């Protein structure tokens, strides 16, 4: 311990230091200035790459069409007009397609969370006799490209086996296939495997059955992974295009991701860009609003307090 302190006082790096630049080099003004410049340039570059398209969209959504076509990189050569947003909301019926998207996203999220949590709970906590075989089959589906499953899945939706009904032009055609996510089951099971099983044994001793154990102990401890799966589910379903296009043929039921491309040819550029801004800003705002609620608190706090 004394030798490491002595190294720090002499300006050298301790034995456990594994940085790219040692402490002694970092204390040199030239090295420190150069690295901070590189950090600043990298941050600005990442900001431009990540936020540049969104900022340009926000600028163009309130800019007249002629200004966007003539000087696309200029700020506001002839002023701006916020009425384009109102016109886009009313003229392109964004409100209707937005509600369709919300219903689709909420239903898919609920189905994915239900299937992933119950399947992972069964495989990780209850541990049935052929659980490893089932897990192997679930993992095997990860190696099958999703495009290969498109045709058989569509045929199943067109004529549901044993029921002989069609789910075309219903939200069920989007909700139910969303639950077949092996990725969610795998990451949820990996999280459940890391939970302290002593708490489960104590709950069983107190008389908790499988359902009470799942609802009152496992789910409160799983808030972090539930937040991660929820974010993935919401973002993935919000931007999904191909499957809703195939199964939702009625324009009144289609989400934003499907309707906006079809409206491009019949809508003015400024109105269309305003509609794109609205459709992009809403999920970003929802994510920023609810991310802390999803990931707030440690995983064990709910079970310990409950």
C-alpha cells in the first residue's frame, strides 16, 4: 500500500492503473490539452452525426418548401411558420394514425412482456423437467432469419389453425406475433438466473405459491430488465413497417410508419416534413419522459420492501 502511495506522489501510475494515458503523462499540460481537444472534437462530431438529422428535420418542418429546396442548409432565410405543424396534424390525419400506432405499440408491449416474463420465470425459477430442451429450441429460433418466417406467419394469420378465422385487418394480427420474441425470453431468463434464490425459498416457506411468487417477488425485483425490454419493444414496434403493411390493409387501421410513406406523393414537402417531425418527436418525448420510471430504483428494492 505504501509503495503505491509513493508512486502516486512521485507522479507515476500505480500497479493497477491500466489507462491508455498514464497519470504522469496526463499531468503534462501538452498531453492534457491535446486529449481534451480530441474529446471535444469527438463529442461535437457525435452530436452532429446523432442529432444533426433531427435538428435539420425540426428546422425544415417550419420552413417553406421553396427555402428547403433552394437553400436546405440555411437556417430561416425567409422566416419560419409554426402553422405547418397544425396543418400536418389536421390535413394528413396524424391524430388518427398516431392513435393506431399507440394501440399497436401498447398491445405488442403487453404481449411481449407477458410472454417473456412468464416463459423466463418458468425456465429459470420453476425449472420444469425438459426446461433445457425448451430453452435450446428457443435459442435455435434466434438463428432463423425473420424474413424466412414471414410467409408461414402470414399464412397462419390469414387462416388461424383450428379456429378457421382470419385476423387480417385486426390489431391481433400485429399483437400476437410480437410475443414470439426469443431475444426477450433469453435476456429475461439470464436476469432471473442472477436473482438471489434465497428470497424465493423464504417466500415459499412463508406459503407463497408459484403465482404469488411471480407477482409479488420476481416482478418487483425485475424492474431494470422490464425497463430494458419495454424500451426495445416500444421502439421496435413504433418503427416497424413491413408486417403492419401486410396484415393491416385498411388505411384507417394503419400506423404512422405505414401511412406516412404513402402520403408523401400527395402532400407538400413542408407539410410532409412537419408530419415526420410530429411522428418522430412523440416517441422521443415518451422515452425521455418514462425512462426514469422504467429504470428507477434497484432491482431488489421492490421485493425487500414488499
